[in-house]
C-alpha cells in the first residue's frame, strides 16, 4: 500500500511538470534555443540572475574588479543583447624587477523575453554588480463585461 502512494505522488509530480512545460509560453523559438546552446560565447563566463517585477525585467551579474569602462553592452536584432568584458591589467614589481600583464575577454549573448523594450534599457554598475533593467511592454487593457 505504501509503495502505491509513492508511485501516485511520483506520477502527480510528473504530470505537473509536463503541464507547466507545455502551458508556459516560450521565451524564444526552438531554433533560437538550439543556436544559443551551441554558440561558444554562451559557455561558462558571465552568469546572470533574472528578476521580474510587474513593470520590469531585470538581469544582474557580478563583475568583481571590472570597471564600467571595460564593459560593452550592445543591442542586437531579435530582442538580443551582447555583453562583453575586456579587461587588461599590468602589474609592475620594481623591487623584484619584473612586470606582468594579463588580458581577459568574455562575451555573452542573451535572448530577452518578447515583452521587453530593449531600446529603453537602463544599465547601472555599482559595487561590482552590473544591473540591466528593461521596461515591459504594456498591452491594451481589455474591459470585462
């Protein structure tokens, strides 16, 4: 009897998972998802956290030790943006008599939800956190009879 209860709970969870999967509108097409998966600029690198409010879609990433001059944000076609970080650093040690230089470049292309207005994006960089804030498009309010 107990094993039957566990099987029922398992089946309910599976049904709920597929219901949610099939009833939620996609943020991008299947082909865009495949292209994004195989795009080498999306592997590793810059990770984002997503937040949504009633009026805005917000992306945040931690860029510790990166100045705003080393960050480039570009609006691309099809509701996409490219974020790149190009960081160079030179350290000179006079006492030891050597100099070292490092250079790193990282890029990420993100596909945004269709209901955001990319051209009205606001970007802020404070305390090592880059925040990208997009207003959501307002739909036409439908009156209910």
